[in-house]
C-alpha cells in the first residue's frame, strides 16, 4: 500500500509567506467548461426523463425505474473509471463520457417503450459517472496545491449552478415546447463541450504511482471522510425526495423556494469552505459542518411551518456545502497525483450511494414514525456518525506525514 500512495497530513494550512499562484489556468478553465456542460446535460433531463416515462404509459413505477437505472449505472461506473483513465488517459475517457452522456438523449423522442428508455438512462449514467470522476481528478491536479480547497470550491459552483438552474428549467421547458426540444438541448449541452476536451491533459501519472479503488476503500484516511460525507448526502437524499411531499400542504410555492435556498446555500458555502480551509486547515471544519447539517434537519420537525422549512433548508444547505468541500479537499490532500482519480471516484460514489440510501431508508420510516420524527431521526444519524468517526480516528494509528 505504501508504494501505491502517500498519506499526507490532512488539513494543514500552507506555509506563511508562500506565494499565491493563479487559481484558474487556461487548462482548468477548459475543464470547467466540460464540467458545466456535463452537469447541465445531466440536470436538465434528470426530472424530464421520468416525466416522459410516465407520459408514455409507464406510470409512477416507470418514472422510478428511469431514475434508478440512471443512478445504478452511475455508481457502478464510478468504481471502474480510474482504471479506464489509467489505461486510456484523461482526454480520451472524458470525451467518451461526454458522448455517452449526450448522444443517447437524441434517441429519446423515438423511445416509446420502457426498455428503450431504461437503456438510454443506463448509458447516460455511464457517461455521467465518467465525466464527473475525470473532471474532479483534473480539477485537483490543475489547481495550485496551496489553493486546492478554493479551487474545488469554484468547481463546486460550476457544478452547482446547473443544479439550481437546469433542473427546474427542464421541467418548465417541457410544458412550453414539449419533450423533443428539451432532449435535444440536453444532448447538445454535453456534446458541444467536446471541443474543450482537447485542452485536458492526456495521461495520468505513471501506473506504479496510481491507487486503485479497492485499495482506497481499504485506506482509513480516505474511507473515514468518505463515509462521513455519505451520511450528509443521505440527509440530502431525504430532503430532495421527501420534502416536496412533507411540505406540500404548508404553503403554495414553498417547496421550490426551500429547495432553491438549500442549493444556493450549499453552493456558496462550498466555495467559502475551500477558501477558509486553504488558510486555516480543512479538517477542522468537518465536525461543525455535520453539526450544522444535523441542526437543519432538526428544524424540519416543524415541517408544517413555512418559515421553519426555509430556515431549516438554509441551515442544512450551509452544513452540507461545507461538508462537500472539506471531505473532498481532505481526501485529495492525502494522496499523490496517482490517486486523484480514485479519490474523485470514491467521493462521487459516497455522494450517489448516500442519496439513494437516504431516500430508501427514510421511506421505510415514514409509515411507523411520520415525517417530523423521521426528520429528527435523520439529524440523530448525522450526529451518531460524527461521534463514531471521531472515536475511530482517535483509536487509530496516527497518519504518516507527507514525504
């Protein structure tokens, strides 16, 4: 294991007097273009495809299967993407991911059967997984090490803006122009940015310096922050899946506002956490972030009160955004360049698996407990996970310093 990666001291602030390098280079800007295109394509169709499945006669079950197929293929592909990069290089793999994400959407207008729709979802999930893992690794490798947290925060904004805009925009456009133009737009969003792929690095570091996904899962320095982040992602899955149902009767128009402020808060604090962490250390922000996220979930006990719902979403979004940046920065800081692809894969896997587990687990609690108690229990899970993570770290051997 020692030959495959270098475990570094996480969260250390940069040395005093270190010259600040330019944050966004021309190559990183091109990577951000690819990130924005892939995220826009993904979020624009995320809710539209399930709606389309229901409209062609598949009903609610078909809508759920469409999203499930998309996320299942995404998680599975995230596990193998670092190996693909090691063999074929960043540029070729990223280009393939964008094609697989965008091109299948062109077939949706002619896909009136559920089998064809599911096939499109599976292929698009593969493409999205490849894109997010590769651009995450490239972002980490192209930002100055002493400004990595801030750079990852900017990358979070590039991802977060499509989430705020494209997700509701896709559903709104369907009502005005119908499905085919929206499918075409989703396809073009991913395919047009292929022009920027030429600016990406071609290869990753030598294979002997690389770190495999399974090795990463066996490395406590990577697994602990990934598990803690997955717990906060679980709470996010609860929010996006069940808040629209739980709060629908509280006030007309409340749910879109609540989800918007949650996304906006997490996007902004993700950048702030990176900037603050570069100066003062990232690791020290993780525990407060999880406590704040838990507090936001606890406020949702008052889900019948519109003011409480919006306040809870602001608080939860703040903690979730900080946790996103901090865990990713910590994980990148604990490996050499050969492990960047694996860290990106593990972090995205933690996010997707957490969202899915939160939605499924919370769904099982609603009938016996009801929404308020289930929200409170979710807050408790965050605090328990934090306590267990701190206990495990305290009982573990100290991490090796950077070499």
